C-alpha cells in the first residue's frame, strides 16, 4: 500500500494524508461493514473531490510496473442515496465517481515544476451502480 493510511485503519491519522478541494472530509468508523471510510460533506460538483499524493520515487525503487486502485463509494445527500450516471459527460454533476491520476515533475533542486501531466480516469465505477449500496470503483495504472 503506497498511500499512507489508505485503508483508513489508523483512527489517529484519520484523513491526514488525504486532500479535498471543497467541503469537509472526515473518517467514518465502520461505514463499510467493519471497514472505515472517508466522507466528503458539502460536495456540489464533479470537481469537488478527495485525493492523495504519491511519491514518484516509489515507482523507481521497485520492479512493480502496475498499481491497482480500488474504493467502495456511495453518494448521499442529507442521508438520501443518489443515482449517478457512469456514461454522463466527464464534467456532469451526476457523473459516477472515478479515479484520476495527476503527476507533477520537479527540477533537481525541487524548486520549480518542470512538467505537469494529468491522466484522467484510471479507474471507473463498475456496473451496475446500485444507489443503495457501496459500489466499487476500480482501475489499474502504470507507474514509472
């Protein structure tokens, strides 16, 4: 697991290594069976998300060429489960959750960004999507 507290097992760390660009994130104990989860409250658009950063040196130190990403998600508003459309436009508010991969390259002195690459949609919600259950979002990406 290259994401610190990626399984949300350490309650003391909570969402420390997770970022959000809108709303409030919090750890929810026992949300998915006996597993913990992250909740994002106040999400109002497709661009409101939870994310984390990967240290790119991880890919250089191992022979592992591919990484698997997996999460179980449910979309709610005020306790009511909502539908999503996996075929909706990428920018549609009702688009089902997905994983995006963003990579940033820095100069040797770490002072300047020298490249920025965004690889969209390395993982998608699997079908069928059932609004009343947790649904799997899954993908595999090459990391080098």
